[in-house]
C-alpha cells in the first residue's frame, strides 16, 4: 500500500503528499562484452548511443522515504483525483533533442477509471543519456494552453525537435490552481529526472516521481459547545494569486530537495492575497463534535510564502453562524507551526475548535507629551494581532470576549487573563508587560512601557473562560 507522509506538530500538522524526485537506478553495473579487437587498448567508452533498448520505467506519486520536516505517520490519498489518473513522458537526449514522447495509453495501460499511486511499464528507447519530463493528469493540449505566455505559444514536445531546458526551468503555469475542484478534476503533477543513462548491456530499470502542483489544507472542525455551528465559508491568507512554476524549483532551478525541508523559490513578480472560499453547501458541525471525530473540509492552494510580521504565520478565517444566534461572526485562527511557507505537495492539517466566544485584543497607547505622533496599526482583521507604535511610551493591551449567541460582550467576571511567554530580543520594553486590574467592573489590562529602542516583541495572552482557554500571540513593533 502506498502512503502519503505526515507529521503532527503541536496544533498544526504538516503532511507531505510528498514526492521529491529521486532516481532509483536498480542496476548500474556495466557488463563488459565484445571482442578485444573491437576497441583500442585503454578505450573507456562504456555507452554506445542509438541502439534500441527495452527499458522498465516506474512513475509514482508516493512518499519517497527521505526524512523531511513533514515525516511521520503515513496516510493514504483521500480522493482518486489526488492520484495519477493519466500521464505522458518526454525523453530529451544530451543535446536537448526530444527522442521519445510516450503516453499512458501508448504504454498499454488502461486510463479510464484506473487511478494509481505507482505503476511500471516497458518500452523501447535508443541507448543514450536523457533528461526526462513527466506530466501526470495533464494532457499535451492542457500543457500547451496552461504555459502559453505573452510572446510564445506554450510548451509542447515533438520527437526530433530540440528544446531549451532553461526555458522549461522557469516556465509559468497560468491556469488557476487555487480552490482546485477535487471532485471533478485530478490534480496536475510534474516530474523531472536529469542525465539518466540507458545502456545496452543490462536490463534497464528507472523510476520517476511526480509532484502535485498544489498543497492541500485540511481543516478539522470540532464543536465543544451545546449548540450546532454552521461554517459558511473560510479564507486563507496569504495565498499566491499569480502563476507558479511548472516544476517545483528553488534557487538552483528545478529541484525537489527543498520539499519538506525549506521554502521554494517564487517566480519573479509573484503576488499574494486572501483566498476566500464560500461553501455552496454550508458545513454543519454538530454540538459535541470532538477532534477525535471531526468534520473535515479541504481546500487546495498554490504554493505560498508569508513574510508577515506575525512571524510568517498563515491565517485561517471562518464565517460562522450559531443555531441560537441571529448574527454571523468572523473567527480567526492563526497557524502556529506552519510559518513562512507552504510548498506544493504539502498536506497541511489544522484543527479548528469552534467556540461560543470570540476573543479579540485591542491596544491603547499613551505617548509622552511632546513626543512624535504615535502610529498604531492593528491588523486584527486577518487575525494576526500586530500593533505598531511610532514612539516610546506607556501602552495597554485589553482583551475583549464576545458571546456569539447573544452578540454582547462577556462581563469581566466571566473570564480571566494570564500572560504566557514574552520575547523581547530588541529590548523595546522599558517595562515588561504585566496583568493589571483596573476595577471590578472593567476588564483586566496588560500594561507596559515602550523604550526608545526599535524592533519587535511578542506577548502570549491566555484568556480563560470556564474550562476553555484561548491563546492569542500579540506582535508589538516599535518602529
């Protein structure tokens, strides 16, 4: 059984639908043959080109076994369209001339209703050195259309015609991949092998692995409240809104070595934004739903980078309504362990606990008289809770709790505030934040003083409501 790879990391799990490209040449020993008179003494030639040779080739979309940031418990694909439904391969010789283009049907394999994670086929290929391009769930026509640029007609391969690898390396896939409709279309995949040698002296066996061109973000909804909750839509931020490369790539070009280890290299001019998904059929999460048996909902997105001030976290937004309420509310959840990047082929699993309460934070600032005007920027709408101050002075952070069923603020006696980890490597706090009680009728505040130093600090705020705890990490910037 073939598996995807996964890893549990705190409240967020990064699973890899991982398929980095590794060449497995199962027999590399050259069996010398021929008469001594055929070669001059000391002749080191070991590859005669152009001899028709039968080769065995495997194509797969499974985890390759390399230890990565995403390793851990294996998991099967959840949908046939996450698997290989069709493919074609291109073999270009050492002079970058296409010598063979073969499709799945030409290899004698049934295509309709036959999704796989791996399969092997045999065919005849002239001996020589080749670079191999593999495309799964992409037809030749789709490839040409999706890579069509302003000054070219798109990528196509014709036997006997040369290609330029440099052009293929950074080729842009322009067809929309975000919010991929997994129920109607299999996920496009691409793969690449460089400089394989097809020899005539042994049975040739090779393997190529293809990489899905999207990441899978899966939300696991639980509902510990006593009333049903309906999720009408979600948002993810930031997500790439421009085209992505045809093949996975890092700073060296086409490469799989970064998958599960480090961020990909984006194409020049890449843009990012909020991806909103409205559910035509709302997601019903019944009262008492646990994380052991959650309601699952997935969205497929392009590989994305985050350079936000919240340490590069990605933000999940929810549009929810409650059975006993009359209003819809936005609830935001920031990924804690998935930061900086989401690579193609990643499988990101985010547990989301729906709540009766919405916890938000606001900042109040008291700069010194005669000081420069304070610049206070609260990026609360995306859940990141980033506050930027333009000068030194005293400040207060005030948490607020809203009861979503009534749409009103919870009385201060209904919750308590604690501080968790505080980091201040830049020394921007002249007075480290502490919890301060103002009066019995007003909520507690977190007060501190900013110094003249510039930099960034984080404050972890824990709001306790009964047996539930809501943790918010506040990012404070002194600019």
